[in-house]
C-alpha cells in the first residue's frame, strides 16, 4: 500500500449519500518535492487511471461502473509547493476523463 507501491489500489469506497466512488492512494511520508517522489506519485496515478480505463475497475466493481469517480490522495503531511504544482496538473488532466481529484491531509504531524 502507498505511493511507493504503484501496483496496488489502496482503497475503493462508495459514498451512498453522494453516490460517488473514491479510489484513494496513501502517502505517509513527508513530502520532499523530489523528482523521485513525484515520479512515484505519477506512476501510481497512471496505474489508477489504467485500472479504470482498461475496464478492470468495472469488472471488479460492476455496481460502481457508472458512478461519479474521484481519485483521492490521502497524505499524512501537507504537500510542498513543488508537489502542489504537480497535483494541479493532475487535477486538470483527470478532467479529460471526467474523474475528480482530491487531496486530503489526514493528520498534522
């Protein structure tokens, strides 16, 4: 689990109140703005996108197939400025696929 493990979908959840499905990824390490960390995050996001676009998501979760979808980054630390810039690019790119994007800082460590 986590950004450093790009082949795992960390969490799939459905909010029955909003009827929205969230595919969340977890980052517990402090952000350092490094290219290595951003590449790990990009790889994880690309794998989530492939999971959806290639039909694996619909196969595993047929009841969620036509629901609004959001990718969410759950992190233990607020992203640094370099990472925030990258996350804005992610948000813009995902709109092309009608996928939302959210960042949630889970605790102030």
